[in-house]
């Protein structure tokens, strides 16, 4: 099964139409060997610097650059539900191919 991830819902719907996918689920469409889902623009962002160390709540040139290891991310407000849908689809054992159909940004 192939998971096709679009940039936004309208593009996901257009891709699903071309692929003949009609089975509507919560946050994605399924059918014909495809799952078609979407982001909502950007789903995640880097966590604030003070998440790594409270001293970064006030910027100081002496602390720059900050290179966390590992980098941490958080879902943007309003995207948590779709982020969870995509997270679950990406872990789905039925997937053998993931197609990134988003823009290059």
C-alpha cells in the first residue's frame, strides 16, 4: 500500500480523485491500494530554545550558536490532530511506499 502525503487538504482531495481513492476516513482517504493524507501547511516547529536549557530564555551572544543534540519539535497549535493522523499512518505496517507530494518548502 502507498501513503501519499499532500501539502494541504485540497491538494490531497485532488490527488485522491486522480488516483480513484474515494473511501473517506478521519484525516485521510483510502482505496485502491492508496492512503492519501495531508499536512496543514507546516505541522511542526522547533521547540523554543529554553526547552533545552532555561538559560536560553534570555538570548546572549556568548550562547550562540545553539546546536541541540538531538533537535526537538512540537506540533503547531491547531495541527495536533492531523499530526497524530499522519504519525499513525506512517507507522502502519501496511505501508510499503511513502510518496511526498508536498511542495519543496
